[in-house]
């Protein structure tokens, strides 16, 4: 059962030190950013941020790379901090992050929650599963009437109606601490795949991957990842007596950069026990089926789709469904359905061998490690999509990068058959999950 997070969980730090405003002078910009701060309306932006700093002096400013929906990237000014929210008689400090576009103040900021590891996101009408914040103030943004301070004030007001974050139970927090400490130990302290700070003695970024389970599939994943050459170190963890044969062969032939380790880790219910953000817990979902389906349509059926993507989504098995992407209709809906049906019939006879699943997993790891920003149909938290209100994981088209799932591709065309199928799957999974004591 969820509990509201208490004040210490997200309370801003109040140390005894002298704080110097980054905007003390007329032309000042956030500390250390003078050379990078190149905005179209620089003076207007600086003036507004000075105003923000007066109301929220604890915000921290930096320049970082933001990745847009079309995969383009841009260095943008952003600031993080907490905003006080009164909810049911208690005050909570909600951590947020605002990205300031280079066309500011004529364009609204991009706003996200920034939950800590022991917080979960409550998906609602103002917050999606990735923590992005949607408010009327953003939709109706108009300079000079709209300002960042006004935006934050509306954010506080809306969060007072519906708290966007919750704390995990103390037992979950304790399990999370133990799990993270354990993983950090076996991976020699490298526990954040997105960190730019872990480096070896040559200052080269270390890419380390751990495969849990030494069965046929685990070995297949290890071989596929090793063959792609995307990891500096690859560790295979397992303790089962039944799987020692394959692991022994790996030890005998001594693959480069592959280590065999006898440690047992419970990976079942990873999301619930680890308290990782939902965007960093990813299942292989229908990625293999989607890749095969696209290949069959293009190379076997020789269909002309003008590059329009098609994915297999939902849950594995008979209840999975096809979904076409893109905004331009290059073929009629009936043609899409007929083509999908023919391709799915051919797909059924393929089966899923361990080595083919291993190749699919290696493809996913490549997108994550190397920040490909590639779309895959993977299992992700589906709450908030297709009118699904329960916390279930379904396979949906997702953009993958070093932060995990950076975005779920939303449908531009509402299809009743797809929505009904996904909602039915979500309902079945939710009923099954209720039997688990988590």
C-alpha cells in the first residue's frame, strides 16, 4: 500500500553556509555558465530567472543536453529544486526540474518531476508515467503575461489537489538499500548506467553489463552482447546447479571481457523491491516479434509502407496486437489490418529460440548503453496510456537511451481494437498481481 512521503524524504538541504545568488549583477547568469549561455533573448531570460531566484533561492542551475521527441539534442539551461506543497494538513517538498528553451520567454519551459530513489510517481491528469508535468499554465503560455514564478505557483496549487509523488514503505526502502548496496558491491561500485563520472585509469567511460541467470537464455544473451562488442566488462551471475553446463563452457573457452560469478540475485519483482524509477525497469516485451514483423512485411511480403513503422504491442502470447505508427496514411486501414494479419501468421511459425531472444536483448542493451534513442516495443509501466489506470507492465513502443525509457510513443490515431485489447490485458494482469503479496 502506498504511503505519502514524509517531510525528511524530500526536504531541501539547509546547511550553514553563505549563499551567493547567481544573479547578483545585472548581466550575471548561473554560476560557471557564462560561456555556454547563448539564448536568443538572453537579457529577458536572465531577468526572469533572477525573479525566480528571489522566490526560490535554493534552486540549482546547470547547462545539460535535452533530447527532444524527434531525437534532436540541444544544450539547455535547467534548474532543479523543491517546491513546498500543502497536502491534507502536511507540507511536502516536491522535487522538480525545469528546462528553459532557447526561445524563452516566448516558449514555456519543459517541466518534470525529479523523484529520488525512494519515491514513486503517481500518474494523474497533470503528470505522466515519465514524470513530465502538464498544466493549463503551460498550454496557455503567452509572454509577457506568463512567467516561470507564476508557472511554479500553479504547479504548487495543482499538486495540493493531487500529490504527484508517494513514498515506498519502510520495508521496501530497507530492501532497496540492501539491494543497491549488494549490486554496487558485485559491480565494484558501478551502479548507474547513465553516470558520466565512472571512468577507468585512462579516463575512458566503462560500460559494464550484468546478465542475471546462467541458463540457456542467460548464456545466449551473454554471447550476443559479447559479439556486438558493446561492453567493456560483461558479468554472468548464477548459482543454480542445473545451469552449470553452459557456464562451464564459457569458463573453459574464456571469452574476452566476460566474467563468470557465483552470486544469486532475486530479479523477480525488481521494480517493486528495488524502487527504481519505472523508466529504468524494462522488460524485453515484444521487441523480437516487432523486429521480425517489420522484416516480414518489408522483405518477405514485399509491401510498400514508405518507412511507416509497425510494432507488436501488449502482452506476449495470443493477446498481443499490432500497431502502426506515423502520422501519414500511406495505406488504408483495411490494408494495414490485412497486411498485419498475413505477417502475424508467418510470425507464428518462427518460435522464440534462446539465441534469437539473446540477439534481441543485445539490441536493447546497445540502445541503452550507447544512447541510440531507438524505438523498441518493450515492457514498460503502462499506467496513463490507452486509459489504463492500474500499475501493470505492457509492451509499448518506447524510445530507449541511457536514461532508460525516455518516451513512450503515443498513438496519433485512436483505434478501438487496440485500446480494448490493451485494457483487457491490463485488467487480467492486474487481477493476477493482486494475488502477490508485495
